[in-house]
C-alpha cells in the first residue's frame, strides 16, 4: 500500500503539467549530471516534485526546510525512504535544529543553491564559507529573500550570481497573488474554523501577496481594509475598492488581521492594545517578525492554546488576542502551501533557471539576475496549453506593423 506521503507526491505531480514537460526533457538530456544542488524550501509535496525532477535531471540533491513549521512529515518520509533523497526537515523544529538542518544540506558542498528566504545564501557568506567553494550560483524564490540578496549586492558582498525567480511574471503574478490569496485563506480557515463572511479584515501590504489576500477575503464576504506605506499601492487599493487606513486605526474594529508586507513590526503591541477584543492575528509574510510576537510574549498577562494552531494572549487591558501558528506564515504552517497548479509554474521557473545558470554562469557576475524572458514565455506557453486554452498569434503583417513608424493608417 502506498504511504500518505507517496500519495501526496503523486497527486501533486499529476497536477503539474509544466514540470512534467520539463521532466521528460531532463530525463533525456540529463543536464545536471555531476551537479550537486542544496535546496532550502518549504518541504511539502510540490517541493518534493521539484527535488525529484532535478534528481531525474542528473543532480545530486540535498533538501532542507526553509521554515521550522512548514514541513509535511509524511512527504519528508516518502522522499527519504521511497526516493532515497537527502532531506533534513521536520514540522515544529526549534531554531537550533532549523539551522542544524540548513548546515547539513550545505555539507554537500553544492554547485548550485536553491533558496527561499536567503538563509542558505546567508550561511554561505558567514558561518559556512567553507561550503561555498564549488558554487556557481543559485536561485531565490521569494520577495523577502530577494530583498536580502539585493542588499548584499549593493554592499558588494555577494559572492556568486543569484537568479531572482520571484521576478518572473509566471511566478509573482500567480504565486504571490492567486497562490498566497488561496493558501492564506486555507490556513486561516483550517486553524480557526471561523467564518470570513461579514467579518472586518485588515490586510497589511498591497504588494502581489497582499492584493491576492485582500481579493480572496473580499470574495468570501469579508469587509476588507488595506494598510500600506507606499502611496502608489495605497491609491491602487482605493481604486480596487478597498478601504485604506493605518494599522493603528483599522485594528480597532478588525476581527481578523493578516500581514503580508515583508517588513518587521507591522502589528505592534501598541496596536494590539487598541485592537478589538478577540481579534485573530496571522501572518502570510516569509518571516515571523511582521507581528511583534516577542512583545506579545513578554508583555501579555496570560497565554494558552485554544486550538491546535491558535494561542490566546490576555493583554494588560483585559482584552484577548488570538495568534495563529506563532505568527509564522499561516499558509504553510497551518495550510497546505500554495495550490499545486500554482507551484507548477513557480517550480518550472526554478528548474529552468537552474539550467540557465548551469549553461551561463561563466558569463555572469556576482549580481542578482532577472529570469530571462524566454523562460517566462516557455512556461506560459506550456501552461496555457495545459489549461486546454488556445490563443491567437500575430500574422506576419501584424509583426511588421509593430516595427513600423510611418503614417498611422
Ligand atoms: N510550497 C512550496 N513552496 C512554497 C512557497 N514558497 N509558498 C507557498 N507554498 C509553497
């Protein structure tokens, strides 16, 4: 009988047509023969599909979790026992074990790193310089990781080229928006079993993740207020029909607050003190510093588990605050991560970017690179085909029209 993890991997693979097309080519061409890849990603079924795809493409893989709460242990087991993959991940590990696992994955002395949040790259530049000898470059999955890499590039310390996978259109337009939109609601609903319809929901951040969450919360009947620091995004939120306000104002009557900013201290203890009694707080950003959990831990009068993934705190004003999954990213810590068809595109970009890096690293310098447009278009073409949808193409005369600048007739 198949194990739970095996079934999850198979289900994911069955719904990842773009990755499957890449796999068929990689099996024939074996582009990663002799290449070692260390990965730090959320270790769940879709990630397993990517790791196995790269392995079938010839790579030696070592995979660790990029978050202490996001691993699916049944998938970890299947990857290790059925697929003989080196995996270092377990749900609910402490910080020390988290770093121990990242270190173990670097013991491979990788040629390529695939990172989500840039902790692996950070280690290679600090405590694990010893493991960076073979590195030709890497890929970064998420906005927060790219912000860190760009800071390293700006300071001139980045030691190898990194590809900003998040920048690909077929990544951020879908993963950040529709992926985070659906998986955040999935995580919230799973953790709380509460209704969204009729609730006042504050969404912090109106980047692609925030707008996905705001859109889906509204779709479920939530009355949504957006908070922003960027006036352009704030205007967009207004014109998309959302209330826009500050955190300290909107939290006063919010039933649910979701952060998706990539910034620290977005919901502070001062905000919690003016919040409605019983507010539910959760975070969909990469790190658990968007909600000031440390202050909550330090200053609250009482805390207790009220559901598997919800902790209640009593503040010194007598009100309570409910926090989901320690303020760690709710869509993975309490949900199942992004939908499979979304990760199909994100991980197709990852696989093709790793191949690009392998073929082009000699021409690349120690910078953060965008994903080449051809990769974006290749992924889009396979995806649109897999959706059973046909699109038009330009005729020769239309192409010529694009190049013409004469009279506009
Ligand atoms: N599943 C695997 N990686 C993920 C990510 N970065 N976001 C959401 N779901 C995921």
